[in-house]
C-alpha cells in the first residue's frame, strides 16, 4: 500500500501539555480511515497535523510522498486550499453567504470565475440531495442540511484528501446517518481519501479501517481473521 | 458467563480448593447469584476428566473440599485462548467481557489489548451491518440498525472500561487481598 498521506512519530505539545507523543498513521489513496479515541486523546490534533494546519514539534508528515511539515505557512495554506477538503462538527458556513455561495467558496479562493464556480457548486446540490436549497442562508437550513452543504463545500474542489472532524457530532441519528452515507458515497465515487475523526462507533463503521488514539499515540485496530465464540 | 473457563482462570492464579474457588467466583463474578457448590464440583470434575485440572493433594477427612486443584498445561492454554480471542460480536456480551477483563487483571495480562481486539471485532461486524444497510432494503436496514445500536452499546462499555482499567485493577487487587485474609482466618 502506497500511502497518500502519512504521519511518522509525530509529537506536539501545547505549552507544557503534550497532545501527541510519537503518533504514526497512514492512509492509502481512496481509503476511508476512522480515527477514534476518547476526548482529549489527541485525535483532532493528529488530524490538524496531517492537514498541515498544525506543524508538529517532532516527526514527519508526508502527502503524496512529499514532506509538508517543513513547508511554510503560505505553501501549507495553498495545499489545504487546492488538495484538501474539510468538514467540521458545526458546518461553519459563512452566514452572510447563500448556501451555493458557501459551496463555491473554495473554487473562488482557488481563482475560478464566479459563474463557473457557482455552476460547479450547483452540481453538488443535486448530488447530495440538496436541490432547492441553493439560495438559502445557513439560518434557514436544518442541522443536517447545513452539514451536507458543508460537505459539498469540502468536496467541490475535488480534493485528494477530505478531513472530517466529528462531522455528525451535532446531528441526531438519522441526520447523521444521511450525512455519512453522502460523505462516504461521494468519496468513493471521487476516489477521495477520507480521514474521519469520530468518537461514535456507528460513524466509524462507515470507514474501511480504524485506528485509535490514546494519550497521543496511535494503535491500529486489526480485525481478527476468525472470531470464535 | 463461562463458568468452566472462569474457574480455570482463577486456578491459573493459584491452586485452590473448591470452597475457595466458589468464594472468589462469588466475590468477583457472582453479583448476587452465587455459584452452587454442586456446580463447582461438577465443573471441576469435568475439567479433571478433560485433563484441564488435576488434584494435587487430598487432605484428611471427608467431603469433596479435601481436594486441591491445579491447572494443567492444557487448561492454561484454554484460558490463554479464551482471553486473547474476541468473543463473537453479538449484543449482551458485557458479562463475558467483564469476566475476561477482571481475570486478565488478576493474572497480570494485557487487559487493554484484549479490549482492543474485541473493539476491532465489534467494528468489523458493524462495518458488515453498515454495508447491509447501504445495499439492502428498509427491512434489512432496520434489522441491521437493531444490531448496530446494541453493538454500539457494547463498544461504549468497552471504551468506558478501557478508560477505567487502572482503577479497576486497584479494586480487583484490594478484593483479592481481602479474600486472602478471610481464607487465612478460616
């Protein structure tokens, strides 16, 4: 397996508090990987290191074989804009913009013309069952709808890796399930790698593989070949 | 709860009389449902017949409690296999998992690793059920949901137990010490 993204022996402290203590994880192209662990275990920090949002104190982060932990802020910012997509727990839509403008945002930031960006964004409304909601503002959307708009925004630029941090954490079971079906379905269709941080087993079950973060270290959960009673 | 394997686990810790085994079983696993003496001796008899325990000494006097039981190599292998292999993921496993965790702590085995193995097995089963939901009709999806919610409850218990292993280890050690003091007074 050639990893598309990997962290090797990554350590990071916030002041005197260690968040990661030699964490290693890899994901293959097109793989959906669940990163689980209790609150405060370091799983979101690991996601932020993989995504180039945070730079580890120690260790190496690679994307498509190239080190990204040694890049400067502007290069990492360009990488996040052009190659990565993001979905967070609370959609974090821009309230002043309509839903379709929110989805078009990554394309506009990448230099696309407004008409082309909005046209591309509209396609995702059809794909994710959001037809008719294009002109609404986020206050006029349900939690599930807002999160699917956020998912469309995360995928519209066709990222190589989608980072999803507790994407269903603010939703009820049914709405959460809908988001996960759309997320994993779209990722499969696009061949997008997904790094899915969650503490919910039902959400983790949508991933092909799981790792658990404990005290800043990663344990790979290997399913047994044969389960005996 | 597997009584034979739990008794074997207790015997791996130290050789015991049937009376002491019953006392320890009731202390750690009975939870208001004490093991009848008859079941203890019947189980020990079957384990001896199958070569998993042997009688190390027979004291003077009458009654089955004169015998001191020792685990054999075959019995120890059974305990090892039982502890390390995950239970088939199905709802309502808590009592079996609880027995495994407590015995692992008593025997100074890696209880956290066993819980991870079980967690992996549960997640694998949940993936299969999630796939059923994705590809099947509503009836299949609802049945899969029923399994998923129960497996999720097991996983939450596993998470909570994993987070409390150190405290549980202290409590198990304290209870073992109290049981030992009581036995010496006998």
